[in-house]
C-alpha cells in the first residue's frame, strides 16, 4: 500500500522536482497551494503525513496546523519554514508538529523526514533485531565463562537492556530467543548462588558481593552530610531493574543521575528478610538475637516489618549519624498524598527515609485479582503498569518537591520479582510458610535439583523456629506447589510474579544516587 502525502505550499509549482522525486520513490503526493485547500483535503481523505509551509498568505501555516490537527490529530505534520525565529518554532512545537525543516529543502531531506516519521519504528526494530542477532553469540559465550559477582551484574544489566529494546518488536522470534537465553542465564545464576551463597554471608572468599545488610553502611550513610543538604532514601518495595529503567527518564528530568549500580539481595528475597536487613544492617538471624521479640516469625500475625524505624535509628547511632532523621512508610494513596503535601517540612533533616509499597502491592494483586492478572500478563505489561502508576503517583510529586528544594535522593529496593512458569512439588507440615518461592519448616520434602537448601538456618544467618527447621529456595522461574489439588494451583499461580527465591530479577536490585539539577 502506497504512502499518501499532502504537501501544502503557496509556491508548490516551484517544488515540482521534489514531488516527482518522491513519486519516483513510490510515494503518492497530493499538492495544494493554500491553507484552506489543505484543511479541505484533510477533511475529505486520510493522509499518512503532511508537509506544511509555515508562511502562506491567507490562512497561515500555524492556523492551518491547528485546524488540521482538529480534524486528524494523529497525522504527523512537518512544518517547512524560511524563518528560524524562536517564537514561531515554539508555537509550532507547542501545536504538536512532528518535525520542521528550513527552506530551501532538498529531496534527500524530505526523504529522510519521511523515513524518520513513517518508517522509524520499523527501521529501529530491524536494527535492534540485527544488533541482538550479532550479540547473541557473544552473550552465549559469556554465559559459558566463569563469571564473577560483578560479571553477573553486568550481564543482567545487558539482558535488561535487550529486553527493553526488543519489547514490542513485531519479530516474536527474537523475543523468544531472548527469553530462552534469559532462562539459561537464570539457570546458571541459580547454580552460582547455590555454590557461593553461604560463603558470601560469612564473608568468605575473594569474591563477596555487596549485600542487603551492608548497603546502608556502605552506600547510604556516607552520603548523610548536613553541609551537602538533606538526603532522602526512597525505597520502592519490590522494584526490579527493568522497572527502574522505565521510570528513569522521568526521574532524570528532575535529578542528575550521579551514580547507579546493583547489589545482591539476601535470601529469602522477601520483604520481611531483605528490608529488615537493610534498615538494621544485620542478617535476620542477628536481628533475632539483637532485638529479642522484634523479629516476627512466619506464623505471627500482623506486620513483619513493624520495627524498621527503630532498626534504622539504632544503625544511624552506631554509624555516628546523630542528626535529626525521619521515617515514613507509604502503603496507600492517601498516605502518599499527605506526605507529598508535607515533604517540604523535612528539608531541615539531614536524613529522611521513605518506604513506598506500591510495586509490592501490585505484585500481590497480580496474583490475587483476575483483572490485574490480565493487565499485567507479562514483563512488558508489568513495566507498563509500573510506569503508569509512577507518572500519576504522589511519589512523583514528592520527588519533584525534593528536587525543587535542592535535596539529594537514593532510590533503591529490597528485592525484585520473577514471573514463575514451572511448578515444583513440595511437602511440608501445617506450620510451613505459604510463600511460593521459599519454604521454611520442618521435615520438608522437595525436588533437590530445584532448590538451594539450607538445612541449618545458622549457616545462612537465618532465624530458627525450632531444632529441625530448614529453608529451601526455588531456583530460576520455579514455584512451589503442594500435591493436594496440584493441577488447580499449578494453573492458578503460573505466570504470576513472585519473590523469595533465586533469580537475576529477584536478587540483583538497583541502587541509584541522584543530585538535583
């Protein structure tokens, strides 16, 4: 099907060579020599793109643009002008032109504009596909190497970038190849963690990554300095690296990204364990001993993170940070709105912590509510919902105020999530916890190849409920299902986003340092 172009210019006869050039390239070009004729033509038929002269007698180019957009708002319009006056360009851009060209134009300029606005997405898609095909072999070779903890972070970052670049690509074959490569990476990463995790938490060996319980002391506390202005820790619960990447452009309009990286979440990659570790600077087993009665067991009712502020204040004190600080946990829209209205009052504090729970709630709703399951059926949709929430959330208003008042920000999370696709049978007693990615209990029966088992919780600095209790963590994209009513639960939980186990998405989490622009 040929592309239809409308070209409006009061000197259209002088542009006949350009029109013939485009027709020779297979484009269908209709020409008019006034704004009124352009509006009339748009009212009668659809065009794929419009070239519009800015300086026409009668109905001007800008007036024509307004009327044309009123009739066909989605048709791209390229303004052609002799003038480079800033006010004219600002008005044209404000009226949603797609591009502008300065007279005199040559045929190749016109052709490039057409390619850019009509074939741009196709060309980008083809280029991305070609680039990934070229890099596929290199990535496969890297997966065959003996990767360090830092290598895994870099590889995961690269996989996320390809995931985002190929998202929405019409070539589903490439997407499937990437998912297959991703599955291979998660399998190898799970083996890597299984082999090294106990050594990491005991700080043994020469390749120990930065982990949850070390992140506050290492990356946050050194930034608390009254002379540099207030520092805000914004912990968005359950935020994956790809979700950070989609909100990053919005945040970058407010702040300069000074530094960004990743750290390793401890196991289980669950809020009770990983977030308490961040705020206390301790592993869960150490919290249980240091704060008797304040580590909540799996069976306890109520919040398992009720003492984060107390843990944080104790850690600040131990690190010699005695300035005024605040802690805020946001679990609903009203609480977020209230903090957005009052965040300016926190600018006198050297340090403020904000825990934002939306993504965690989305993850749980994705499992429990059919409507959310349909809206967030895969990673791309999950990212899209996260982006839409962020754009309209009080959190964005909070960040805007902090930026306007010169505050600095660290954005991070406690753990990520993984879309689970493969069931793994497990048997436990009635006191075994309900999480689909890790189990804690007595006399657990499971498929050994599917899990990292820590039979002595002390080895993993984990709390011990009783003498015979142990932990198991699901690898890659597996999820635990009991034999009772097996098929029902397999189908119910398949393709939901879960956390608690071992995967790149759950364990390698972003941390970003922002300065105001």
